[in-house]
C-alpha cells in the first residue's frame, strides 16, 4: 500500500469530523459523571433523540437541521434540567442512595436507555431513516468532503471550542470544574452546587442533542443508533480522564485518529482491537487518564 | 351485578343464535422488533402485517378446502439469535401454533433450524440464504431466495466478465452472509481472470470507511464490490461519492433495495448494482404489481425489493401448501418439497432447501427504479455503467 495516503487531507478531514462528533458526546457524558458521579449510559439515546428531532423537522417542515439542532438543544436542555430536579436531586438527598450512586446510576440509566429505545421504536417504527441536506461535495486542500460533514465539523468544532472557553473563563464553567475537582470544597467556598448541577444536566443533554442532529445529516438514524456512541464516549473519557473536560476533546481526537489511521495502516478488521487495545492500555498505564492527575483515596 | 347478568345473557343469546364459528388456526413468529437488527427486519414485519390485514379482510385462509379464521401470535426476539430457538420452541409447545412464519435474517434462520428438526415443524424461510445450512440438508426449512452465496459468486463473476471488467476492489462486512458471498466470489473472480486490487474486511461497528475508500481511489479498479449491510452500505455510498470513485461497475450488496436508500441518495443511487431477484416491473409475474400496489397503499412507501418480496413469497408458498395439505405437518412438508408454487416472483420449486426455478439475478437502479439487469434472459433493462456522482 502506498503510505503517502497517510498524509492525505482526506483522512485528516475524516479524523476531524469524527473527533468533533465524539467530543460533543464525550463532553456531556464526562460533565455529568465528573460533577455528580452519575454514569449516564443513556447518553447515546439523547444523541438518537436529537437525530430524530432534526429528521422530523426536516422531513415534515423542511426546516434546516442546523436550525432544528438549536431548537433541539434548548428542548434537550429543558428536559435535562427537569430530570435533574424531578429525579436526580432526590437521589442526592438520600444518604443511602448517595453512597451507591455510581452503581445505581449505571443500572437506572441502562433501564432508561432500553425504555427510550423501545418507546422510540414503537412511536416511529424501528425503520432506518435518512435525508439528504447540504450534500454537495466540496474540495478543500485536496480533500473532497460533503458540505454536511464540513458543516458538522464547523459547528461541532466551534461548540467544543466554546465549551473549552466556557469552562476556563465563565463563572458557571469554573464552578463546574470546581465541583468536578472537589465537590465539598466547592460547596464550602459558596458555590451553589444544586444550581450548577441543573446547568450541567442542561448542558450535557444539549450537547448530545446537537451531536444527534449533526449525525443525522450524514448518517442514517434508527432508535438503536445511540449505544455505540455511548461506548465511544466512555472510551474517550477513560482516555482523557474522568471529569477532565479538555481531556475529553483530546481523547476524541486520539480515538478518531486510531480508528482512521489505525485501519489505514493495518486493516479495517482491526478497528475494534485497536480501539479497545488503546482503552485497556490507558486503563493499565494511566488509569487517571492522559491529562488526569492521579486520584487519591477520598 | 345486574349489568353483568345482562351482559352474560346477551353473550349467551349471541352464542346460541349464531352458527358455531370455525376455530381459528394459530400462526406464530418471532422477529427482531427491537435491538440492532430491528431497522433491517422492519420491512419483513410490515409485509407480514399486510398479509394479516388481508387475511382478516378475507375472513381467513383456505385449509384443505375449508376457510378458517387466523389468530396471529408474535414475539420480539430482541435481535438476539440465542433467544430465537427458545421462542420458536415456546410457539410450538406452549402456544401450540398450527403454522410458523420465519424470523428475519440468516443467523436467526440458522438458530431455529435445530428446533424445527426436533419438532418436525416445517417453516418456509425468506430473508436468509446459507450454503452451510443447505449442506446440512435440513428437512423442515426452505429458502425461496436465489441469492445463495455460491450461485451469486459465480453469477457475479459472469456478469463482470460480460461487462469486460478486469480489476475489482472487494470490501466485506464481517457477518456470516457477506463472508459466505466473499468465500465463493473470490475464487470465481480468480478463475474469470479478474484481478482483485483491494481486499478489505471490517467489523459491523465500523463508523468510517475513508481509509479503505482512499485505497480504492488510488487503485482505480473497473469495479467495486461492497459486500455490505444497510448501515455500512450507507458509509460506502457517502464515501464513494465524496472521493468520486469512478468505477463503472459498483455493487452494494444489501441496502439499496430498501426505500430509505433512495430517499437518502436520490439520483446518486442510479447505476448502483445490488442483489435481488424481484421487480414489480417484470411482466412475466402478474402478481408482482398488485403486491407492490397493496404495500404502497398501506405504508405509503414501496416494499423492500429483497426482504418484503421474499417474505411475501414465503407466505404464498405456505398458503398454497396448506390449501392442499391442510395442517398436518408431514403433508405440508411433502407439499412444500414437491409442489411448484405460483408467487410474485414467478414459479418456485424446491430441491432440498433451495429454490431451483428462480435464477440468480442482480438489480440496478436506473432513474430511481430498481431494474433486473442480470441475467439477460430475465432483464427488465440493460446494464448501464455508473456515470459518476452528482457534485
């Protein structure tokens, strides 16, 4: 095989598009885990619902998926906030439940994931759906890429950048990071943990809905499309560090690069071996994640 | 209490005034209504449900000369082929069904074959084909499809030779059916003198095929044979268009015959070859168009030319067998094994598990319609080289 292919803009474009989508999914997943220690395995279902919202808006009313994504984000944020207030807050108030929050949340969200998948299948049928929007092929620097994938890269990339800036400079963003670092200390210095938790749920859900809307522009959607994204999301947050948001972005780039360049060098049949190989290596060599600090027993 | 008594009296009165109704026959099946195969099984479910509606409207089916109403018992196998045998065993022993319809897909047919043997319960399969099952020579399952991998491999090679193809890129999804097709295709290509310039396999969870497609672009073969299932078929189509893969012969194995494909790709689907042996446009098959129209009317979308057509054929075969044989399993088995059936895909007759009358065919999309382009004797249109992708 001609190895010059490794330097082609085409592969780079693929890595960036895939990484930007992964990052949107992983940041939301990591935020919720980092601040509340909730393992939201139903995160992929939010991606799926975002995809359906964009699909229906386009198929029924011809609304651009990019506009629908905005509306979807607002609705998802509202639902996220509501779920926190109605369900999660109660879990935190009970010391018995709080002690087992990680394992309980895994089971609860697994159940929710299956329920959401099947309700969606009942409501919209299990049929795969797709549409074509912005699908002109554009040539940039030797890469040929469909406009919808370019739009995905632009929107998802800009959103990730905005998130990074938000976590660094905005008061709420800093408060989220503070809670991730040490929840009790954050509360002691006057951060309203409960309010920040609502914001985290809203932001995490909104990012997942955005990812779903963007994915629907270039891939088919079905009620069962979400789970692989949840799995990738977990691989990424282990790579980048649990609770480490910048790490999630870097982890996304690494996973996408392993998937695209790894299979170029070896064979596509090695994809899973490569992805999970990197995952296991990260767990063995740097369990705190690439950017994480080592965790002391708390 | 009074109401209950009145109701009982009414029911009793209704019972004595009506002639004793025929006991309904029970027809059961389990299929992937949820889980990863649910999107693919969907068109088969819709086809079954269309039949259920027609049977109800007709007041039942003809069982050895007597019209009997039908009660359907259905389950979800949750896309788990480990569950399929248990559910089919329950259908046979607990629900005591009279007839069974097939599940979706080769792995599920494979999974239930043993149970059907154990209880000697005949089932006409549909959306499945396997040389391995055929070689085991089971006695209670049949495949109406002519897309049996060994026949497909040989026919595809002949088709490529006719199109003067010299080089091929082959990409294969690692699932039993596509791997079986590859197993028979590769030697057929070799003996036809067609050089394989790219040969990649990938797992079902693939999300990006750019690396493989870039290799194909570099190799610039005369033909690309994407042995794929719907979700990775989409990755192929999107990627091939982005990279502007110019091969005049491009085969995408499973997916293009599904309705959402044409919605997603529009004119870019034109020129794509896919597996299939049915078309509503074939004048030789008078039942084809009415089935197409009935499906279209109920669902407002065309049937899947592969799975919907096969599901309907399997029902037609079973219905015709029951019409002559009644509900006795041995007689049904005898009827299916020996009779010739009139279906939307023309006459069907089995030798072992295999349909011997329907030739192995290939479809090509032309102006948004799937046309039979191979073999020439069955063609509804002439093959046209793929003329590139829209910008």
